[in-house]
């Protein structure tokens, strides 16, 4: 009963935070992010992909999460909801930054998350999202400017 974990359980442990944070960054809603996280792991069980490396695994999980989250947004146009209390955030400063991040459009939240929180380069983000690297760089630049403006407006 207390034997070795299955390969799927190990994958879930490695990826659940990354998948959840990516979904939350795009969707801006805890419930939708949780649903998307489950859907991503279900997709893994359906497809049973074989990964060449840990980087390939990370990219596949993020791509599936991103595609699912964008589909959710298309099915259901939502207004940005206030950040819910139960999200674990280290301190008040970080909470304010996250609330400001959720004021950005989904495509801006996505590139900010993938670049700053997941550590992907512009070229890697472009490959995952199927966009041009120049588009990723301009989205990052635009998102930084919007965030800076939001942060300057706060009292």
C-alpha cells in the first residue's frame, strides 16, 4: 500500500504548481484555474505523451494548459474578478502586485507569467504560443508599461 508512487503521481507532483499558476495567470479566476489544471492532467492521461526531456515535459504541460485556458476564455467572456482571499501569497506587497497583474488582459498576463515566473525566454514563449518572437517581445514590453502605470496610480 505504501509502495512507490506511479509515474502519473510523480508527474502531478512535479507539474501541478506550474500548471495551476499558468492557468491562473491566464484565466484570472481560481475556480477556472483549478478546473483547467484538472483538464490538463486528464489530457495527459488521454494522450500519454512520451517526453524527450524535463524541458519538453514542462513545455507540453504549459502549452496544453494555455490552449485550454484560452478556449475557456473564448467560451465564457468574463470580467476580471477580484483576487480571492485563499490564494497563498507571501505578503501584502506581493498581493498588490498580483491584483495589478490580474487587471491586465489575458495575453499580457500570460507572457508576464511565462517570462518572469516560469523563466522562459521570448523565443521559447513564441514557440509555445505559436507566435513570432517579436510579438512576444512587444507584448512583454506593453505589459511591463501597463503594470508600471497601474503601480504608479496606486496610492
